[in-house]
C-alpha cells in the first residue's frame, strides 16, 4: 500500500506542482500507459479515464500531510493545486522508496493543458480500436470539447513522441 502512495508522492517530487484534479488524473493515466509503475485502475468517465482509487489516495495523502492541496475559487468553479509537502519529502527520504525515474515524462505531461491531456488519455484508452473508430468515439463522447481532426492528429503525434522517448 505505501509503495502506491509513494509512487504518487514521487510524481510531485518530480513535477513540483500539478494544477487541477483532472490534469493529475490524466498525467497518471498516461504515465501508466507509458509503463510508469502506477497501480491505480481507471475506468472511462465523463472527462476520459478516471480512477476513484487515485482520488481516494490523494485524499489520504492530503490528510496525512504528505501532499498539500490548495483550493482556489475561480468564480464558477474551484481549481486545486497539489504539491509535495516538506513532510512528504521527509517521508520519501526516510524510507528510501525506489522511485520510478520518469521526471522528463512527468514534466512533459505537466506542461500540457488539461484539455489536451483529456484527448490524449481518451485516445490511449481506446487504443485497441482503429483510428477511425477512435475518432468516432471522440466526436461522439467528447462532442462538447469540440476537438478537431487536427487536435486528434496532434494528440496521436504526441503519443508517438512519448513512446519514442521511452525506448
């Protein structure tokens, strides 16, 4: 159990701050698809792949004081910011967990918008289908996001870059 918590904490050690719950979900999902050893299970949800396990794990890490959560009122919604606390850093150092070295990948993902990561994670979720079938899913399930053919092509190119980088 602690190993799974430590893996999530390591993400913040490598990325610094992650802005947004949706973005955090997508970063971990995509990193898992790129063979970073995250154990959380994901199901398809309104905004793409979602892990209730990850949501609960984040709540536990915040309650333990290992991860700091800042809630910002943006008027019509709340935005959450996450970062590893000093207590979390001490915990990782004290127990010398073997942390997956995925800093370049995590930083690349963290540098993207939530909207783009939502598309990338959706493409990866349906990767067993043909590209045409995936596009149809995107245009149906993500109609409100107004993704274009160009957006989808960019997302596929991004996935290929990630896969090429990991080898």
